[in-house]
C-alpha cells in the first residue's frame, strides 16, 4: 500500500520538476518558469532527484520502469539547463 504512495509521489515530483521547464517554452508559461528559477536554479533538479528516489522504492513492474525512465530524463534535462545557466552565459 505504501509503495503506491511512493509511485504517486514520484509522478507528482516528475510533473513539478518538468512542467515549469516545459511551460517556459510557451508564451503563457514564462512567468512560471521565471518564478521557479528565481526561487532556485536547482529546484527542478532537486525535485527530479526526489522523484527518482521515490520511483526506485515504488511499485514494481512497468510502472516502476516508466517512472524511473521519466525521472532520469527529467534529471538530465535539469542538469543540462543548470550547466547552461552556470557556464553558458558567462561574459567573455
């Protein structure tokens, strides 16, 4: 029973981690993206890692595999954007 909650939390953390990044590509979601990044540039990364941890201890089977893959992709997206934010915008 508890593993269902962990799987649900994993999915919720995945949505919380990826939605502001994806919404930042739209016209209406730019304010959401700026609000998240103003709080902390690492917030989507932390949420993605929490989602990955909950996915690893959640329900077994196809649900677990899909949650782990989604959260790993979300973590890689966050790492990529943090890398660009920290090193890509430095002045020469």
